[in-house]
């Protein structure tokens, strides 16, 4: 199958969409599909194949001003003339596909805020009606309200990380990620806290950790995730005050599972589909016994992985367009 993957971010750029795009590109290319990537960020200045994609995948950078507002139009202007006959467009976010409806068969991934918050541009339902829809969680599939296939994450178990005592948080430091809840949980459990990420809440979180006597390390943004020594990864997200913006899944929980690190999550959005333990009240609920390395990695292998991702993708496309 010929596939043009459209994305806002791609390795070596770091972030959730970049990680997803790189993993899906690698899985599809290794399964024998003919893949091209078009990305706004990442991919290298020369357009060479990304380092984490083992098969040769050509990457083209997309350019344009005011990308957050007009990226869908810049994408259409630069991609539409390059589309090949019979090529399927796989868009990492729905706005990238909005201006390509009717130009090619479309498949669209749905990750979270593109569904759980007000759309950036009008037409989300129009895109969903025209595309093969691939939400990353059952929760998002329910929010979408259109025919869909949940797409497993293309990750498999790797060498387990050494288990230790610390709670590990990998998140943007804003109110919705609930890192303040993680600080309080660390205080309740008497465990050190390691925080990867940055954002407007950092000064308040550092002050809270000091007030509660939590031995907390705030690392800022880094690609070198300190998996070693983690007792659990924590994601205690909350929605916005109006109820919107629920976490779509929490890919970091699956990245942790690949290393055998269990996770503690809040009962918000798609988090329960990926967390080892779910707390209804992160401020008060006791933390039950966490699963061991074998159980965590076994769960991941049974529910995710490149082969499952590719099979779900191919099945959805075949059902939607009669393509093989």
C-alpha cells in the first residue's frame, strides 16, 4: 500500500505526536508498505529518514507561517500536488486532513485534545465522516461518535528498567496534567519524585514539594528519561473546569510498560485503558499493590505492538476503502 503520513511532529523532534508518528511509520514500513512522511517539525533539515525508523522512509518538511492556525491549508498546498495515484493519506491529526477531503482516501488518527477540546477549525465532523477513523483509545472512539477502529500503539517490550523507589512524572507542567496530585501522592507514600517536563506550573510545584518535604527533582525537558530506579510512573490528569480536555490515553504509560515499569493513573479519559492502577480519588485513595515486571510487559504485548497496530490499520482501511 502507498501511504503518505502527514504529521505536525516527527523524530528527532520529541513529543507525543512525534513519538506516535515515528512508531507508526516504522511499523508500516517494516510491514512492507511504501511510506512517505510529510511533517512540519522534525525529520532533519535534509529530509533524510528519521533515526528511529529502521526502513528507509523519505521525509519532507512542510513550511508555513502561523502554523497552529493555518497548518491545514499549508499542508494541503504542499502535499496535494505531490500525491500519487492510489496513495492513502494517513493524518496524525484531523486538522491536517481537513483541506484534503476529496483529494485522496483519508485515514485519521485521533489522540486527545483534537477531540476532547473545542476544534481549532470547523469541520471535525466533516473529516470524520469522510475518513477511516483511528482513535488511540476506546474512550476517544466514544467521544468521536463515528465509525472507527481503535489503533494499538506500535511498541513492544524492551529491556526492563531497574526497579527503585521513586515516582516518575513525564508531563507538561500545567494544571491539567495534575502534577500537584503526584507531589501530594509522593508525600503520602514517603517516596522521592522525579519530574521530567516544564511549564507554567513549575514554580508552584517546586514550592509545594518543598512545603510537603518531598525529595523532588525537576529536570525540565530532556530526551534522557530517567526510567532506572522508578517504582511507578504517575499520570494523574484532570479535565479543564468545563469538563473538556480529558486525556486521550497517555502514551507515556505505554512507554513505561514497555520497560516493565507499572503506572498509577487517574480515572480520567482514556488513562484507565493504559494505567496499571487507577485511583478514583488521587488525593485520598490508597495505592494497591502494583504488578511486577512480567505482568506489566505481558499486558503490553497482549494489547499493543507493531503487529497489532499494522493489522488494525490494514483491516480498517480494507473495510473502509476495499484496499489491501
